[in-house]
C-alpha cells in the first residue's frame, strides 16, 4: 500500500503508548514526528528525558496467557509490539512476570524509535490537538493541553482525579449471603429486572464493628509527593471515612436504609452494595469503596464483607492524580474525536490503566490511523480478545460511572459452554482469543514485516 499522507503524522507524548504508536505507523510507511515535552518541561513522576520511561514499578506483569495481562501481551506480540520486544531484551528475573531493568528498557525503546528513519523526535510541549495525529500524553498530561482537550470534548470529558473502588468477579460472590435489591425498590437501570440492580452484602452489628476495626488499622499506601493533596468529599477513601467516626460509613456508603433483606424482611445493621460494572454481569464494583489500602490489605479487609469471603479481585481500588477522558461519553469506538476520526487518543489518557494496557492502545491507534490514511476504515479486534474487550469497555461502559480499567477476564466474552474449572476455562478463553486475534490480523492484512 502506498502512503497517501504527504505531511508527517504528529504524535503527542513519547511515553509507552506514543512510542508504540509511532513505531506502528513508521513500520507501515508513514513519516512520524513525536512531540515530547520532557527535556524542556518535566512531569511530577518522570525522572529522565528518555522515551517510554517507566514511572513506577518495573514490571509488565504476568506472561502466562491464563493471566489477563499475559493474554494481552500475547495478543500484542501477534501485532508486532516494539515495546514488548524492548522489554524482552531488558528482562531481569521476575518469575513468570515480564520484569525489566528500567534503564535498559527505556534506553532500548529510545534507541530503536529514534534510529528509525521515518521517526523524528521534537522536544516541546504541545497545546493543541493534532490532525492527523495521536494524543498519548498519559495521566500527567500538561495543563495547557488538558485545557485544550476539555474545551474540545466538553467539561465532563476529562477527569483529573482517579478514585477507584475495587471490582470483584461475579463467580466469586457468595449468592447465599448477598441479596438483590435497589434502595426503596427504586430502579435506575432499565434492564435490571424486578429484583433491583444492586447486590447487597448485609452486616450484623458484630460484623460491622470488626470490619471498621480492620479498616482503621489496615496499612495504607502513601503515594508520591504530588499525590499528597487533600481529598474532596466525592472521593474520600473508605478508610478515611472510618477514621472520622465509627458510624460515618453506616451513614455513608454502608447505609442500610431502604434495603430490606427479602429473607428476613428486615434491614441489616449495615450494607455494602455491589454495582454491576459490565453488561454481562461478570464484574461487580464495591460501591463507595475507593481506597488507598495496600493490595494485600484490600484482599484481607474486603474479604470480611459478608458474601465476599472468597472474592476474586479483578481490579483493586486506588486513588491517584490522573487525567483521563470519559471515552464512552465523548470518543468514537476507535478512540478518536467523534467529529475528527484521524485525531486519535491512546494510552492511559483514554481510561485504560497500566503499562501494558496503555501500550496496547498505542499499538491499535497506530494501526488504525495508518489504515485511515490509506483510505480504509478503522477496525477493532473482537471482544473475545483481551484488547477487543478493553475497547468494548471504553465504548460501552456507563459514562456516569466511567473509571479507568485494567485488563481482566471479566471484560471478555464468556465461552459458549460453561467450564467449571477456572484454569481450564482461562486456557480455553486464551486459546480462542489468540486464534481470533491472529484471524483478525490476517483478515485485515495487519502483520508487520519481519525485521
Ligand atoms: C505516578 C504513577 C505511577 C504509576 N505506576 C504504574 C505502575 O507501577 N504500573 C503500571 O502498570 N502503571 C502505572 N501507572 C499508570 C500508567 O500505566 C503509566 O502512567 C503509563 O506510563 C501510561 O503510559 P502512557 O503512554 O499513556 O503515558 P506516559 O508514559 O506518561 O507518557 C506520556 C508522555 O507524554 C508527555 N506529555 C504530557 N503532556 C505533554 C504535552 N502537552 N506535550 C508533549 N508531551 C507531553 C509526558 O512527558 C510523557 O512522556 C502509573 C501512573 C502514575 C502517574
């Protein structure tokens, strides 16, 4: 295919997503300019001016395809990810995780990308949306560009703070303990059925007191310095509420009023509500439980919630500064402006969470922008794949509750036949995902030539 674009493509942000997107475009015959502000202007988290710097941990998580992150990586390898190739070369022992020497890794990406004959890197802060182009400026997007994005998408289009409650899998919730109901029987979701939209976890007084004790005593994550900002009421961590007074949660997210347990006909002492996170009902959000507890503490304390004793956490709670777009409310399915299909967004800014997820959206943005510049339509992998399922989430999630999402099996289409054994089930989902990703790639001629 000949490159129809004569002007170079502009990519804003030389992080994980921007570097991957640039590579995908350049390898498909396009001239690309990456605009990266580090070097002339820093962020609160980055320490170098190298492309694809890892801002915190040095792991891309599991490589096993029975793990959601492992499956996503295997899919990205089918599409020729440069970030994963550099990660492989920088690998250090980390068990089944793809753990890297961060300096070797970002130097490797930097070297590959900057020595590509079709890629130029310019050091500057961009303050307007490019076309054709990809905005991949991450959770620490500079203020001036964030303002430009908000002006274009509308005030509700860009969030600045990320207060995330944990999500648990449906199959790990004890149905004998929880009951379904909406407060005062009032329904707000059209397809919730007669019993109500929420699953309710009822507490006795003793259970509540023990839970509050555990919550107050649990070990918290102390964030980066720039994260030490005062909480605003809408995203107060559950443990902070508990510290304000033993009854605070019972008058807040744990209030039992209007929720009668149909088995007893009575209200419980306190309630934790679970809200459906996806249309298939595979993922349930613990309502109001945004938290800064460390991950092992989240597992320990939140498994004290009646009905969640064996909870499988698909996403853990967190609170940190993060700019992200309300993608289901404002972007097209391939994550572009709705009235500007060749101005795409990628990376953490789109509402995915994590190194691998951010890179994966950069990869697909590069592929789709290349397709459009060659006169073809953008394409998305099917929701039987982890990448396709993440894109479905960003397209179909409820805009009123949209929060960043990491790769997890709750997003992916169920198998047509029920498989009881969890490991076997995941093996089959992974097998189907990889086969369908390869088919999708070949059907659209997306394989990159071997280097
Ligand atoms: C403090 C912190 C810790 C994190 N820790 C982890 C972790 O341990 N594991 C994990 O999986 N995820 C983590 N994340 C989440 C996320 O995966 C990473 O932020 C990831 O780097 C996102 O990739 P990205 O390409 O979207 O953005 P980035 O890698 O941040 O890249 C964006 C780039 O855009 C540049 N930029 C911003 N504004 C402009 C502008 N106006 N003009 C030009 N350039 C601009 C920035 O300098 C940056 O280089 C963390 C996030 C933060 C903020």
